[in-house]
C-alpha cells in the first residue's frame, strides 16, 4: 500500500517533500513507510542529499517529477502467495 504525495514547488528540496510524505503516511496508517517510489530525477536528488531520509528509494520513469509514493513495497509474487 502506498500513499501518493505531490508537491510541485521547485524551490523545496526533495528531501523535505519526502519527509512530509513520510510523516503523513505514519499519521494515516499508524506505522512508518518502508520504501519510496519517485521519478528518476527526484531519486537522483535524494541519493545525492546525505540529509535525506534513509529509505530505499527507487526512481521509475512512469512517476512524474515532484511525486512521491511512500509505503510498503510488496513484490507481486508475495501478493499472489498471500491471496492463495
């Protein structure tokens, strides 16, 4: 399950946007997020920022810039096993 977070402010570093998304996820679901999916540009910015939250982050081309999906990254095969 992921929470989508969009912040188009170009002046705000990705680190702060991710922190806001993580805080909202924890408030909404009562537990911390374990992964982040974002655009390759935002993922590169987070990787270069040593003050960014320590969270597995993956840049994927189908997510637009300034958008962050935070949550639990479950492998599709694991979901099939749970459904069986």
